[in-house]
C-alpha cells in the first residue's frame, strides 16, 4: 500500500495536523542555491503536489518512508516530493519518475501511538532530476538540479492582474460539480498567492494536471492554468483528452 496523503477536507482549508510541533526554518531563501542539498531523498507519490511556499501534510507509515523522514530530520530536514510517471521506463528503485519535483523542508511533525509520523512539508524550490542515485534503507535518492527554478527562492507574488472574481466563480462551479463542501469565508480571506498555491495542491485534479501546475513557468501561468482546469473539470462529461497536458 502506498504512503497515505492526508488531504484535509476543503471545509478545513488550513493544511496542518493537530498537535504538530514546528521545526525552526532554515535560511534557504537568504543563502540561495549554495545552501541547497545536491543529493536528496525523494518521496514518489501519485497525486501529491508540493509547490514552493505551500504546506503539504503527510501521514507516514511505511518503514522505508519512516526511515526517509528520520534521516531527513538528522540531515538537513529536507526531501523532495515527486510523482511517478506512468509513461517513463521503470527504474531499479521502482517506477519511472517525472523529471520535475519540489524540494520541501520538514517544518512540523508529530508521532502517533501506533508509530506513524504526521508531518508537514513546506515547499522551497522545484528541481529537475539530473540522475537517480542508489537507494538507501528502501527509499529513493536523486541528484537534483535547481538551476532552472532559481526564481522560486524569491517568493514571487501572485500575478498582479489576477482576475480574482473569475477564479472564485470557476472554483464555485468546480466545487458544485465535485460535491465539495467548502468554507467560503476562509477561502475568501486568503490572499491571492496562498489561495492559488493551496487550490493547486488540494483540488483533486488528475496526476497529469498536477504535474502541469508544478511545471508552470511562473505564477501568472499557473494561475491561468488553474482557472482553466477548474472550468474544464466542472463541465458535465468533460473527457480526459480535453485536459491540459
């Protein structure tokens, strides 16, 4: 069984586990690329999207991923999230992976009585997989190339020309189509940048759509893509072949 993604209900827009302990931040933004680890553990999980600035809750219970988290706590407190790519050739460590993932900082965690770890991962910067490395304790590792995504460290704001009413209109139609009961008061209070990031991460888009959002070249393109996906996925009878690729 794959590790579970703890995706909170939309009525609880805050992505945080009760009882989590915060871990002090590391100064990646101020130190730039030089502070980033060249070799990282990766957590392949279909449908899980981590974006720079986003916060992803995870429920860790498999021994290999418990080992990954424990190693990350001892060695820099960061690892990468990445999706398996069904079109890629299988690798010795498991299924083929997409070429782009996102490095996250282990920002909070708690341990349950049955040995699971409930953690939150805060997105730092996207990376390209330069090469896959030998695994360790059952989990996979890669050499990461961050150079195409240096702008992620600048904490870019949401696009100034964002049509927020159009976004919320598309979101309401999407939630109606999906039968999602949302806390609209909480959603409307979010500023543009965290709103876009949160919606991209928590909306139940297809894995290919999630990957397209991750690989969007800039916040403006990601916001436009998000609105398009919300509109298309709220249309009755929309086919998979009509989704952005």
